[in-house]
C-alpha cells in the first residue's frame, strides 16, 4: 500500500515537472514579425509617411499591437517612434490608437497625453478608438510645423470606410533630429496574456498595405520579413507577402498556399458527344472502259451583213454622191479639139455616177449639137481641097471589176458639151485647119485592153 502511494506521488511529481520543463512559454512582450521597408535614398528625409492597417483577427482579450515604426534621419538608429492600433490599452483601456516618440520634449492631443521611460524617455498621445476587423485604417505621421530648434509631428488615423479622420496627437522633437529616415518598420506584437503554453495564445491576424511617403508620391523599393525563428511558439506564427504589402498571423498558421489548378473544360462522364466530322467531298469515279469526250460547241462567228448601198435620188438640185471606191477609167483619145470635151465630160459623168438621166441628156445634146451640124459642115466642106480624113481615135478602157458600190457600165457615146467650142477660122485660106469628122472607133490591136488587178 505504501509502495503504491509512493509510486503515484512520484508519477505526479514527474508529470508536473515535465509539464513545466516541456512548456513553451513566450517572453512578454514579443515581436513575432518585424518587416523592414526600404525607400529611395533621400538625404533631406521625408516629411510624411502613410501605412494602411487592416485587422483580420482581433486577438482580444490578449494584448496585440499592430504598429508602424519610424526613425529620424538626424540620429538614425538611436531613437524613433511608432503609430498604430492596440487591442487592450492600459490608459485608456480597451481598443485604442496610439502615437509615441522617444527623445521627444512634449505631447498634446484630444485624448490621453503623458510621458514615460521604457528603454528611454518618450512622450505619447492616445485616443479611444473602437476599430473593427476587415476595415482599412490609414495611419499618417507628418511634419505639421517647425519653430526655432523644434519640429512638431502629428499623428492621425482615417477610417477609409467612413472617410473619417481622427487626430491622435502632436509630439514635439528637437529639430536636430531632422525628417523621417529612408528605412521604416512594421511589426506585429503580442504584449500581454497567458504565457503557460503556446496553445494559450488567442489568434491575431493583420495586414500592412500601401506604404507611401511625401503625400503618397513615393513608395518603398523593397522589404524584408524578419520573424523570431528561434523563439518560443515559432510554429504558431507566420508571415507572407500579399499584393501591396504583407500579412502576419500569431497563434495559428496560414492555410497551405495551393496554386490554382489550370482551368480546364470538364469532360462529361455520362455522354461524350463526338463532333461530327465534316464529310469529305464526294469524288465521281472516272470510267475506265469508255470515256466520252463532249464535242465542244463551236463558237458562232458573227455574220456581218454589209450595209445596203442606197443610190441617192436626184432632186431638183442635182447633188452628186461620190462612191467610196471611185472607178478609175483610163481613156486614150486621139481626136479633134471638139471631140475632147465630149470624151472628158462623158468620163466625168460616168465616174461621178450621175446615171441614166444624165446619159439621156448627153445623148440629146449630142444629137442636136453634134450630128446635125456635122452633116451640114460635111456638105459644105466636101469639095474643099483642105478636107482630109480625121485621124484614128484610139480608146482603151481597162476592165473594171464590179464592186458592191460600182455602177453598171454604159456605152460611151461622144457628147458635145452644152456650149460648143468654136475654133476661130483663120483668115489665111491656106492655114485653115477644119474640124475632122468622127470615124468609127477602132481598137488599136497593138494596145489591147489592160485588166486592172482585182481588189
């Protein structure tokens, strides 16, 4: 019995000792995340900086602090100040917005203002601020005024959902500290709550986004996340980069980041519809035994019908129409002076195409002007010793092929012009050269008709 009690006491002692030794207590307070932001180099320093803070998980009743920390260019890295949101304030209590600077000379504001000594002398301004999760709060520090030997920096907070800005406080520092340095910091701190084990911590989660300087005109060039990898409860803490900033969690872990699978069109499992292929063009088989080549239809040659030749009808005023292809007639006349005008007139009348009426007129003129006077003259001159036979008349007329516009050949009849040519009778009877009578036409056998080449 005594041995059994002794064993139970020993086991309880070992269990208590093991629980105490194996417990993973955390140091109070602890920065689980420090992210350092690097800005473009600026020897004159920056006159303002902004940081958006979005609480994701509250963490109350444990004390958590979401803060932005700044240094000054005149004494970096000696001292600086911070501006942020707390879950459990001490003065005032509850959720507050807090603004503090180490090495300052005074503070003022609508809420709580005091000084203290925590690793150095500091001045602080605080206001009660019942912030809510998932709202975005813009915290701003800016140089509001300067005087001989001092600069006043002002801390404000703006709820971007309601667009309401609140003054946290004004803190005065020596002007020798200069403006804001080109390195800043954001941190997620747990400063109060049970510390027996890591499982005692309430989950707190926050995002720090859209850091800018000089009224939003400048952004950081890079940042580094630095967490307490070797400290207690490291397995219950995580930091990750997100679009526009970072996200940190204490008292838990982020779910594993899974890369989204490529979007694919789901393949139906019950019924697969195979697209109907486009049918290939049907090819008519070529016969192998007999191939009939179609006889090409001859292209009809257009028949050109010659335009009819219209012989102009003579009117009271005779108008001669020249044929398009005049008939060329060669007349070789050897006759008396009075027969030449007749032959020339006949050729002209024939060539011009006057026609039968003109020929009748010429025949009448010939009869009355040539034959009757000729008989009279022959009677009066028959006994004249100077009378002699007229020379032969040689007429050669080439054969002319008739054309669509040629006129029918008419028998050439000598015609005396309407106004006969009268040769003057010389006074000397010896030199009288009387007109010679016309003899029958004799074709010169030595000068046969010459056929013109056909057109």
